[in-house]
C-alpha cells in the first residue's frame, strides 16, 4: 500500500454536488452513454433494495477510466436518480492530484461527481454507516493493464474482503464487457511501467497512446465507440467464505485468509468474465447500431463524439458554475478560447500556460499553493472528522 503525498488531508461535508450531477447527466453523459457507447446494464435486480453493499467491477485497462463514469451513471439512472440512488465509486486520489487525469482538467471533478477517495478509512466508514460503493479490486494495475492484457483480471486487493466480513456486507461482482476496446492502441509493458513508476512516479505508460497523447492532448481522452455492457452477478457472502476457510469468528479474517478469499473470487470472476466476453463481446463496436443511434440526434452529433468532448465537458462545467455563482456568462468562445490547446500539437504546454495565466475560475493566477490545491482538489478527502486525519491513511 502506498502513502499519500498530497498537499493536505481535508475532512468535512461530502463534496458531491447533486445539482451538478443532474445537470451533467442531462446535458453531457446521457447523450454519450446512449448514442456513442450505447451502454446497457443487466442484472440490476440482483442489487438488494436496502443496506450496504460492495459492487466489485473489473477495469477496462485503459489509461483514462471512461468505463467508471459510464457504470456510475447507468447505476444512478437505473436506481431512479436522487441522493439515495447514488452508489459511490471509490477512486484513487491520484486521479485528483494529476489534473490530466480529471476529465479535461476540471477542478475537483471526481469528488463533485460523487466519487470518494479510496482510502481504507473512507471505505470502512462508508460501510459502517450503511453506504453503498463501487469498488475496483484490481486498483491502479487494472487501469494500466493495457489492451494486450484485456479481460485478464489483475491481482485483487484484499481490503474489500476484510471490510465485507467485518460489516457482513454482500459483494456483487460486476462484469464490464467491450470497454476494453475503448482504445486498442493502449498497450503496456511491465518493465516500462516499473521504470516509469520508479523514475517519475507514473504507474504505467501506455504505448503508442502515450506518444500520440504527448503531442495532441485530445487523444489522451479519446475513446472508440465500443458498445459497453455491464452485467451484475449474484451476491457473494463473504462471511460464509471466511467460515469455510476455518475462521469461526467470521468477522475479522486475517491478512492471509483475506488474500486467499480475494484470489478465489478473482478466479471465479475471471471464469465468468471469459464466458460473458465470448457471449456479449463478439461485436465490440457494432458500427451499424452506432450509425442508427447517431441518426436519431441532431445538432449535437460532433459534441457527442470525442471530437467535441473537450468543449462539451468544459463548457458545461463553466456554464454551470457561472450560473450558480451569479456570474454573467460572456461570449462563450471568448471565455473558452483556451480549449484550443487540446487540439494543438504539444498543446499540453499551452494548456499549462493558460492555467497559470488566467484568473479563477478558468485558471489559477493569483492563488497560493494551498488555495490552488483546494480549487483543483489536489488533496485527500476524509469521510471521518473525528480521527485526526493522518496523512498516512493508505489507499486500498
């Protein structure tokens, strides 16, 4: 487990903004999900109506977690929207500290979106309070496994086993199909990943995507129109697994038992994932349905495609916060001229300069280091306000 190395640890009220989420769904994500990805969800009836739970999903293995936000929005919609229907994803704080890992650098976006910093303490407190979470047991290695290891589940972290046993929480496996095809140019090699992690702190370097995206920032967020499907399996009784492993207390398995059970679940999910991929993954793009779907929308086709995402995501974000803060919205093209950096060769240089030279809310000029960290979300957020908030609380 790694240690956090961020500006600060912040506790307090949950930063999720449900008003923003509802606006984001209406104006951004619904069109992308329904017309570009044509995403679908199966097995929602397996989710208990009440009580805490853990949804344990495979990662798509792409550098940017498109599948995570699609699964989140599908579950929220199927649950009927509103605060009670939100199953919160746990996410690595690394997605907050690195601005390019936030969608188009949007400030503190993952937390506004409803995600919770993936620390053991936060995971524990959510379940203790009866909350529901989406958990990716492969962790960062799952994001960075690359297209060359598609559908190959990486080692599962055992934390979900220990906490599910402690609070007697069901674990429901979730199988993401076709999301592996978001970007087949995303290949990773372990020796390169180990070297980049040691030298620059970046856990994986996807090739050739990294080279292309280093020149054109737009391609870092690019995604092919894969026909995403998510299948929710039957609940797994973790306490029953612990008892079967010989622990009569059932509620507090030791590390070795938790790792053994996590590996058993990984192997079971791998077998099921192979079967589901062979059944539902024969047409990962299904261009015929994509053409039919795009015929049904007018005026927003280019915004619904990756070509327009830098403008769609950023303009919606800025419009929403301008309205919320009673700021007059000027000519949008004058306000949003900096977005050209996503389409320029070596545009990262321009985007960085734009952020440095523009005043808030579009930039960071005039902010102290602490104010900049608060604005961008470059900190660890803690669910607990009564623990001292130690910066050594580790990721899971």
